[in-house]
């Protein structure tokens, strides 16, 4: 996917968290493991934690520090 801000190629990855530890992003098809989370690899800042876990496919642009993901709000 091309970044809509700078036009460079974005990295596909997984955004994940479990409410007890950091919210992390990891390139590829697998979510961040406990060792990566413990070491703080992929840690995102300014994230509010909840008590439920999650993972979502995302695209990340390192130069722009922008992340894109599809979402829908259930009514």
C-alpha cells in the first residue's frame, strides 16, 4: 500500500495488545509475542489500555509515522 501522505511503500503488520501490557505493532502476519512485548519492541505511545485483548491488520509508514487500518463501528 502506498502512503497517502508521502507516497512511499507502507509496511503491512499487526497491531496488538492485551490490556495488561504495551500496545505493539509488528511487521508481518504474526502479532507481537510476549518477549517482544516485555522488551518494549514495537511499543506505541499515547494509547489507552483496556482489559480486553485485540489484534488488527495495519499498514505503517515509518517516515510519516502514520498507521492505516480498516474499521467499522457496530451500531
